C-alpha cells in the first residue's frame, strides 16, 4: 500500500474542504472567529460574555475536522473498492 495515497487524497479534497468550511461556518469570517475562540481562554470568554458563542464555534471546528477525516476515509474506501490496483491492493 502506498503511504502517500492519504497525502494525495488530502490535496485532491481541498475543494470539498472549502465547501464544508463555507457551509459549516457561513464564510471565512466564521472560520477565523472559530480559530480565535479556540485559542481564547474560557474565563476571558465568560467575562466578555462570549462563552457560549466560543464553545459553539470550537465545536463547529471539531465537527469540521471530523468531516474532513470522513471525506478522506470515504474516498480511500472508494478507491479500494473500485480501483484497487491504484491503491496497491490486489483485487480478489
């Protein structure tokens, strides 16, 4: 099995990542805010009155990473099923 196939799938899937990111965060501003909330302390968020918004944004960030992983694994299983020699698996 070619270990670089995951890297190739990651690069090929960039348009799908863009679609998922725009759908989940509503645009790049929401994505950047989620990253900023990820590095902001919970106490500071609570004092600013943005605790709930920050938790929601970081949860969306976690969901997006899970969706990216599911996309790559789904593409890999598709390749194994329909193009096994491309991945380096002998067909049965």
